[in-house]
């Protein structure tokens, strides 16, 4: 997918973030925040423009992307220092997410009902100490009417993903109610992780991404 996006003429940077049992929320959110600030500060080295930087994340990385979109200057998220770079530079100009963890509390409840103990263990390790699951929750951030940034979002969701469609519809409604622009696209028959598999679902997703990115560039 990264190569397909780069073939459209964009500079694409794939970043790493900490996800071992020793690292909890918001460590990985801070890694993504640092990467966004670093990329904007160094974009010219890659023949790219710092004026418009978009982000993409799927599933759990979609959660990290959404949090940084909503709260780019949060001191916890901007905790990793980068000399001479403003925390505001972490604010993405647009967001693309595929089946994101937009409501970790709702996703945990789904896994509990499904008896997915491995997923539950992962939730409880990452969202520690108690209360992190509610605090670092994009859906609840909107429901609490926090003061947030609202960059335009393209949200891709497969209809065959058992733990997603209703959650994403609820998030999209809350995002619009907060004043943000969000394009929710439901891909019929697409399962979880469809962007990692070549085929018709990925091809359609790439087409939607291309059109959305073109709209953002035109707006700039």
C-alpha cells in the first residue's frame, strides 16, 4: 500500500512506534507525534513540502493517528523533545484511517463478549493505569466535548469486519456534531485488515484515498 501511495507522487514515510508490554498509553501516541513533528521539520530533505502533511493508520495505529489529530499539542503526546520545532507542527492537515480503534472501550466490550481473552489481555496491558481506556478514547473525547482539533478525515471500514461498522458510524456522527468533516466509506464484504491484502478491496480503498488526498491538496 505504501508503494501504491508513493506511486501517486507522494513522499510516504512508514514509522515505528513502541508496542511491547513494557510500554503503555501514551508512549506509542508520543512516538507518532514525534514522527509528525520530525517529518514536517525535515520534509525538504525528501523533496516534499512541509505545508501539507497527512497521516494514515489502520486498526490500532488508527487509534494513534486519531488521538494526535484531536490533541496534537497535548503535553503527554508531545513529550519527546525536538529542538526548535513547535508542538503545533504535529497537527496533521488530513487523516486517513482504516477500521480504526475509534472507541477502545467499545472494542474491548466486543472482545469480552466474543471471549477473545488474548485481545482483552492486550487492552489491559496497554491501557494502564486504570482510567486510560476512557481518557485516551477518541469517541469519548468527542462525547466529553473537549476542545480539540478537527482535521478532515477519510474513514474506511469493511462491512464484514465484525467489530467495526456501528462503532465507526457513531464516531463519524460525533465528529460531524463537533464541527469536523469526515467521509465514512463502508466497503461491502471487506474484512478487517483488508488494506494489507492485494485485491479489489485494496484497489477501491486506494481509489478513495487518491480522490480524498486530491481534494485536500486542492483546498490548500
